[in-house]
């Protein structure tokens, strides 16, 4: 390319990653739009970029016809033959040059807008073609600037957006920092802002980091069956080995924890629990609840995927985790709703059921069969039984409403008596605690007095 405009086109095309022909077409369209605005006629305008001169040439095109009905777009065969001789034939087109130097400043501004729009559209289409099928990939980028909490990431010649909601709350960045993020989506439409949406919170980032760090995952020997995160705090990942002699958890942890520590550093200290996947529900959930150890597990509702897990009293807080985090992540990872109870909770429930059964047994006509029905229903606690209507209880146990009301009254009386005893016990315990505290304070004072007397001697 020799002339300055052509050189500019080539540089711009290289910078934007698009073909020079796209820019040339944009320039032709821009001049065409500006010409129509300037001349304001119904003539058939056409533009052509002259490679030799670097100029955009403007023409009006007329069709050769036998009889002219529209002088702006048609020319008679007779007139055409005067211009071009016998070569002119009906249905041929003739181009008549038009001046472009008269278009003026407003037309130039219009042309500039059209060129900018066309180039931008071509650039966005090129970016979509390059990144549209790369969702889930991890990319490297540099923090370029901040916009209302969002971060603009520079990835070579293109920019990407890391929205505030996709940023880990444990991370802070400054301009120039390098980071890795996963491509969450690529927008095709629109004209403003970056098309590529990144994420630092998506579980896909955790999966890709393990794939890059653990060779056994990369070659398929160890598979990742699931990953969940609460970015910045904790994550759980389930792995499975295709070969019996390879420990999937050990492969991910690495020698002295080197592999997983590398990922933890990348995620700014996010704790990662690596568990072994199992097809057996009991084993899977037992692993997912780790580091807590469970005592027993039972499936409450297989259709609704609900399980009940019982742990030792001292393991309850560890199983639930900070603000329920551990059990919440375990539930997301396994796909089961997990109800965690301590052994003390279970003992209280059993005692409460025994007390309820004993209370109801004092009502004339209440049978073991009725208790069997009641204990397996939703009305198997004191609160639920008292809050329910007599009609519902009567229908459930196939009794009259008078007896249902009697069952409710007996339950309320027993509950009130128990609450009174518990309140009295609590008051007595508070008094005893106060007395113990007074004795301890007196002992401390006596020891202090003795020390003073000893020092005085």
C-alpha cells in the first residue's frame, strides 16, 4: 500500500484485528450515507474505493431502457449509444461520476460516525468469533482501570469486564496487577463496554486451576465430579480416580501439599476441602461433611433427596461450619438437603416423644395404634399438636373432636407444667451461680488481704 489513507487502513485493521476490506467497506458506506444526505435526491448512488489514488469515488448509476420513466435512475438507449456507441444495450448500467469535495464538514462528521460504527461492529464480531466458544477457559490479564466497582481487564488487544459480583471479597487489586480469571460469558450484541465477562468466583475457575496444577486431572486419570465455592472463604471439590492404585485426594494435595497450596495462594487464601467422590449416598455425604466426623446417617426422603446426619455434640459446630457454610457447601456439592443434629438434640427429641406419648396415654380411649399413627405424622411434637385444629387431629386418628380437644388440653397442661419446672430450675441455677461467684470473689479478696499483711511484715 502506497498512499497515506491505505497505510492508515492497514494499521487500523492490524490494531483492531479485522480485515482491511472491512474498513474499506465502512469508508465506502460512510461516503455513500453522507452523499445521500447532501444531494437529497432519489438517484442510485454507489461508491468505490480507488486503491491507486486512495480516494473514494462517487457515482450515480442509471439503467439503459427503451423508454425512460424515471430520469434519475434510467437513461434511454439512444442517449447511451451517443455516449458509448453500439456497445450500449438495454438493461446495462452506466456510472456517472459525482463530486465528493462538495460534501462539506457535516457530511464528513456523518462519514466519521458511520466509519466508527462499522469498524466497532466488525471488531465486536471478531472478538465474539474468537472468544465465543471459549467460555470456561482461564485467561491471564492485567488490571487496566476501575469503573463503579467493576474492573476492566486488559487481555492483549482486547478488554474484558470483571463485574463487582464476580469478584472475591477477599481480593483487592490495583492498576497493573496481573490476575487469572475464567471466561464466564461473551456478549454478541451491544455497542458499549467490553463483551467478555470474567469471573473470579465461579467454580469453573477452581476446576481449571486444578486441571492446570494436577497432571492426573489433565490426563483424565483423576476426574473432578463437582466443585462448589463461597469465594474468598471456602470451597469443596469432589474427585474420583479411574485407577484403584491412585489416590485422587492425594494427587490433588500433592507432596507436602504443594499442589493445593499453589491454588490456595492463587485464590488469596481460600480454604479448599478435597473429598473423594462416591456413588453411595452415605459415603458421599460422609466425605462431604468433612472435616467433621458423623455418627450416623439416614435417608429421610429419597424423592426429595433429604438426609438426616447425627454427629457428636463436640462435632456439631464443625459440621455446620461458620454461619452454616460447611453444611451448605456439602449440600450443594452432593445435591442432597442435609439436616444435621447432635446426639444431644436426638436425645431431647426422643425424650420429648416419650413424654408426649405418656401424656396422651392418660386420656381415656387413646391407644397404641393411635400413637403409632400420630408419631409418624407431622403432628408428632407438642407444639404442632397444640397449634393444630381439633378437626385435623380427629381426621388423622379417626376419633371425634371432643377426644381430639381432650388430647390437646392434656398436652397443653403437661407442656405448661414442664415449662414451669424448667423455669424454676433455671432460676435455681442462676441463684447457685450467683452464690458461687460471691464465694469466689470473697476468696479472692481474702487472698489479697493476706498478701498485703504478709508484705507489711
